């Protein structure tokens, strides 16, 4: 065993040396930064596109293995062989979960969101590899899920690995990881615009930046082109023509959007109930492999009678578009898909919900259109209502209005029904947002203890105050300073922002490069005529020492300033320093390491016992301590554990309720607003000497 680890260590060091040499070669290439950036984006798109094509082919291979080779192996069961095939696929996945539990846990789109928001876009390659095979096995064995969630994780993982090889900074790797996820969606669905807005709406949570947008466009278009070369350029959904009908019938699409929103809400609520039932009840009583086998048998029985329920389901959607099934079959398929998808996902199966959303939307739109024609004699075009409903349910369940519209448009290549599609999608998505008070992805992350806003974990900075990041130097000049002196001081100063003061030394204006740039063109004429107060912006934004850095970061996001003055309320709002944008971002990056430690050592942290110290690095340890009595009822913000004890709260273990069937503690991520309760246990990280000081709490 010792020799094995020695060999692994040597291999790791060799690969690191080779990577550094490669990065050194890249750094010597004389090329403008934007050109290099564009080349990286195109290469990312090409690599992700090839990976998505390979993933698509892997699903086909596993489908052949399970349904061709598998049915021959179980020939003695006759037609009933298809019943056991999904169960076999689920058992194989359960074994993968058993042998690789940590890697299996890092699944789906939420994992990409967390990697971009917290880990600087870092995704371990073993995670990418695992989530290439597990979903392919699930879908190939008849699991009624979709390929898009795993594809996004695959694309983000490949882009992350490339970023590591090229030695990109955290901010650039974060950008390219998001671009890789969007490019994968672009390749899987053959929808470049849909992939771009998928990354913006889901992965980056609408954190729009022009540089990021450029990377998304280049990567998505390249990935889509690669996909078309290898998988063909024909639309995924086949139909002849669509007819929207007269404008006075648009109210029918409004009703469709409302019902689609209700279906989306019902699916989300049902999914949450199934997750609770399986994880809290079922898996507490029986092994995971048995639970997954049971779900596999249920899927197999459903597929035995209705084979269209197996797999991704695009062929079934085309049958609906062609009106080649009855309304009774459409109802059954809708109900089966609605019931089975959460059962597979939360029992342990791997896959996404985009394709199931399209499937359910198609069935509902078909039933809705047939109902209008039969009961009200309207003679509406069923194809149009099917397509519009697909977009409405896709947007509602996944909280992606723009991406849903573009995905349906690009997958059908038909513009005629775009107006009713937009109408229904916006109504459906708005209904879900109103009832959930946010995106479904945000809700899932909040349940895990993460509070991500605009692509960043907001709670990370809520525990750090301005006084922890303040700089004592701040550039203050009198408001009557002439322009030539003003420019001279700015050129010689490291500051990009100047604050002007009145005779009482109070800040009354702000001057940044935005205010100076228009003046510089007429500098020779105006240098003796203009003083600082003439060009200063009268809007002054200040912060105080007690403000948290999350609030400060939001202020920076709403202004073009790179620094803000820090004032005291007494005496008379005196300026005591400044806080810089780059310092806040640096603090965020350092704090995110705490979340990475917690995430990477989750099992070890859960296994810690009271007063047991776990060594993490030279001079640093983790300890679990019962919360002292004087902590009870106070929030983490009020306690200021970082300031008083110089320790980080990694997690809080909360005792389960008396009647709970689970014997393990409930794990809570350290939200600054969380109030400490009786019998709470704090998992603390810090220097050994600080750990020693609190052992006798």
C-alpha cells in the first residue's frame, strides 16, 4: 500500500511539472489578450462538443447493450425481459454510488452552479468521468430522464479541466466552466442560443458580463457546429406546418400558460415530497440498491405496457406532434412521466429533467388542443399547442424563460408560433417564480445551505465586516482644487477614485475616471477654469465599519466606483479609510476556501466527536464543540466568532427530533442569521493555538 501511494505521489508530481511546462509555453505566445481569449473559448467549445457527441453515442451503445443484448440474455422471460432491464441499470448505478459515494453526490446542474460560484469553476476530472458513465447507463437501461443535466456537468467539467491545464485564473476558469456547461446544452439540443441563455439563466444565475457573454457565444456556436457535423443537422422534432390561428384566440395560449404553470408547480411539489419520502423514510429502512431495484422494476412494468416511457422520449414526442396516438395514451404517458422521473432521480438514478419537461409539455398540449376541438369545436392546430406547451412546461419547471423559448425555436426551426410561445412561457415561469419566490435551482441550493445570488454565495461575505478589510489611505481633496492639480494628484496616486470635501471636511462628491475622461479632451482650455466640484458627481455612497462585505459588494455592483469611503457616525461622520472592490473580491475568494474544506471533508466532519481534534494541515485543525450557554439564542453575526476567537464555523450539527427515524445529526451550513439552539454542536476550524484556547468552553 505504501508503494502504491508513493507511485501515486510521483505520478502527481510528474503531471504537475508537465502542466507547468505547458503553461509556460502558452504564456510565451505573443498574441493580444482578446485573441487568446477567443481561441480558448473556441477550443473549449470544440472539446465540449466532442465530449457531448461521445456522450450521445455512449447512450446509444448502452441502449443497444441493455435492450438488444439484454433481452437475448433474458430470453426465457420473453417480452417480459424489458421489465428487469431498468432494474439492472439501477442496480449498476447503486454499485457506482456505493464505491464512489462522494463523487456520486456531486451531481447535476446544481453542482456546476456551486463550482462556478464557490470553487472558482473547479470541477475534479474524476467527477466529470463518473457523471459521463452513470447517466449513460441510466438512460441506456430505460431510465425515463434526460441527458441535459449530465451533459451540462460534463461540459463544465471538461472546460474546468482545460482551464486547469492552461493555468487560467479563478475568474477566467469560472467563466469558461459556465461556457462549457452552456456549450454542452448547445451540442446536445443543437441549440446555440439556447445553450448561451441556459448558462446565463441557470449556471450564472443571470450574472451577466460582456466578457462572459463573448465566451458563451464562441463556445456554444463551436459546440453546436461539432454536434451538427457528427450527429446531423435535422431538427429533433418533426412536423409539417403550424397554424397559430387568429389573434382573438390568443387567450387560449394564456390559459395554456396558466395550466402549464400549475403542472410545473405540482411537479416541483411532488418531487420535493418524493425526495423527502425516499431519503428520510425509505433509505432509512432498506439498502439503496434495493430501493433503486424496486424503482427500476416499476419503470420496467410501465415500459412493458407503454414502451414510449423508456429513455429520453423524443420519438414519443414526435408521435404526439404527428397526432398518431390517442388522447387516452397521452394522459397515461403524462401521468407515468410525472410519477416516475422523481422516483428515479431521488432513489439514486442519474439524469436531467429537461427532456421529461418537454415530454410532459407535449402530452399536456396535445390533450389541451384535442379538448378545445372536441368540447368547443374550435378546430385549433394541435401541433402548435403541443410545441407551445413544451416550452411552457420546460420554462416553468426549470425557471428558464428565455432559454426555453430559444430551445423550442431552435429545435423546431419554425418562427411562426414564437409569439404564443413567448406568451405561454412567460406566464408559466412567472407563476412558478411567484409561488416559489425564486428559481427552483436556488431553492435546491438553499436546502443544501447555499445562498447564491448573481453567481456568488452571498452568505460567505455576511460574516465579514468592513473593519476587517479597511485601508487607512483614502484620497481626499478640497472641492475648490483646480483641474490641473486634480489631474496631477490622480496620476501620482494608486487610487482610481477621488473624494472631494467641503470646508468642514465632509465628503460632498466623487470623481472617477468616468467624470474625468470627457474633460481630458478639452484639458488645455479648461485646466485653469474648472475646479473639482464642477466635475464631481454629487452622489456619495459611504459605508461604516459595522457593514458586512456582502452589502459592500452589492454597492460596488450598482456603481462604477472601485473604492468606497468608510466613515464613523461620531465624531461628525469623519472619514477613517476606504474599502476597495478588489479587496472584497479577494476576501470572497479566501472565504470560499472554507466552503471547499467543508465540502471536501464532509464525511470526516460528520464523524467528528465532541472535543475530538482533526488535523487538517500543518498548524491548523478542526474541532467539534457543544455551543456554550451564552451562545444560545444569538445569531452567528452577533457572536462574531471570527473576531473574538479567530476561528471559522464550518458547519453546525443540530440534534434530530426525538421521533426522527434517522440517528445522525442534522447538518446546517453557517448562515450568519442562524440562531444557536440548545444542544447545537459547532464544527470549528483554525490555528492549533486558537483551538487549544477554546477547549475548555
